[in-house]
C-alpha cells in the first residue's frame, strides 16, 4: 500500500460535487504534481486532503492511518500557500518556529530546527529580520521552512511559485526540488504550469473536471498522453480529425474507429520542400506557408493544409506562399479514436 492513499474520494462545497471518485496514491518521499486547467478541482483536492473541506465519500489514509474524518489539526499535513500566509508582525525565526511553539516543542529543540531550516532554505543570517522586509522569493522560502519545521507526514504546495517573477521562480523551484530530494518529504504540488510540473514532479496527475485523466511519469504524460485532453493540455498544439481509414497503416489506431483525432506538437513537425519523400513512418501533409513568427530559438510557421491552419517550427524562416510538405514522425503522433 502507498504512503498516501486516496480511494474513491468524492468532495465539494455544500451539495455541489466537485471531485468524483478520485483514486490517487503517493509513495513515501515522492513529489506528485496536480496539473490541470483553472477550475478542474486541484485546490479542492488539496483542501479535502488537508481537512479544510469535508469528504463526502471515500477514504484518505497516510502511512496506514485512516484520516478521512480527522480535523485538519490532527492530520499532520501542512500546506504552503501561493500567498505565503506569513505572520507579518513576526520575525523570520518566529514564523518558522510558530508551529513548534503551538506543539510545545522545547526552546532548545526549536532553536536547533529553526537554524537547520534557515540554512537549508538559504536564509542564514536572516533569523531576526521582519518578514515584511523580505522579497517574494525569500518569503516563500520562510513559508517552506515553517511548513517543514513541524515535520509533516505530507507537504502540500498550492501554486507556491505563481506570485514570483520568472527568474526567482526558476531558482525557488530548483531549491524546493533539491530540498525534497535531500529530505525525502512526501508532497503534492498544485500548478497550472506544465514545465513546472515536468521539472519538479516524480509523477503527474492531469486533472479535468474533477477527475484524474492520467497519472504517470512526466515522460509518459508528455510523450504518451492517454487521452485527447491530456495531449492538448500538454502542448500538442495541432489537431486533425480524419477518417481512420485514410490513415497510413502504420499509425491507424487499434481497435479501429470511424474517425480519429490526431494531435502533434509544432516542434515535432519537419517542414521540407514540396513532395519530399521521408523514409521514416509517419504522416505526410502538403500545404502552403501562410505565416511565420520569430520565437527566438526558431520560427513558428502557420501552414494551410486543406483549409486548416497547422503550426510547424523550423530553425530557418520559410517564405510566405511557399508550397511545402510537412512530415510528422509516427512516435510524435498522438492518435485517439473519436467518440461519436
Ligand atoms: N468555496 C467554494 N464554494 C463553492 N464552489 C467553489 C469554492 N471554491 C471553488 N469552487 C468551485 O470548485 C471548482 C473547482 O475549483 P478549484 O479552486 O478546486 O479549481 P482549481 O483547479 O484549483 O482552479 P485554479 O487553478 O483556478 O485555482 C470550480 O468550479 C470552483 O468554482
């Protein structure tokens, strides 16, 4: 059995059901990311896990202890919030030690833990600073140290990086991941950001409308999306709907359906001169370049194929109105039988 086990969980607000029959297991020391569009229920899942909103049905257990009906303060699950939620009138050390004081941990032990954590989150020498005088990145480090101080069974991070600017975000995300690997804490992190989830998580749960569409490693979620929704959400920015019978044998889905939805990324498309042959199996499409935009590391082209605009990246800029052949290798095609 996994360390954190969520079974058949249903929850919501009043009579409004948001999460339906969620099954999720997290191993000890694992970081699992909940990824999904706004409103899919990520925060609701964290709030249910923490005991902030009641479970309507199902079970939650940590290390074999059934915590489904326990109040928040008896669960030993701590949340790090997007907005830091620090005590503005307290110093860095007082904020980090707050939970220890509540739990009546001795002064000496508290002091030792606070000093250790300050070093771990790179805030040495800042113990006596007022948190109001800190930058956003430093405040989030204090919030992380405060959460870890009480040695929670599960650490829950709700969009911890989204208030930080792009550069600080990269360094804090790296620090959280390094700390997680070093200390081996079990955690769930909520994010909108696909790249953040891929970089930080050991596994990713992609959520859609209160359910989990796929729970898998970052590589599998990215390279082998289980559903059209996951393919689309993970950045497969081209979509075609074809009669399955028109697909080359090598990529026709099994069992065969009447129509197929085909997803692929613009970064996986090769643009070549018109009617170029390609040895590798895949999909070959003929079209005309209509747009191009410089992205910095390459150019993104809009290519009209049978009245549909597809996107294709290339290191060089193809002139508008150039007839081209697009080749998408078979492994880059994500093909799903289309529901009728
Ligand atoms: N306190 C509440 N009372 C009633 N409904 C709520 C409440 N909080 C959230 N909801 C609804 O629950 C659904 C899921 O919201 P939730 O905040 O869990 O989504 P999310 O995936 O975390 O979204 P975001 O990424 O925007 O934070 C939404 O339809 C939302 O309107």
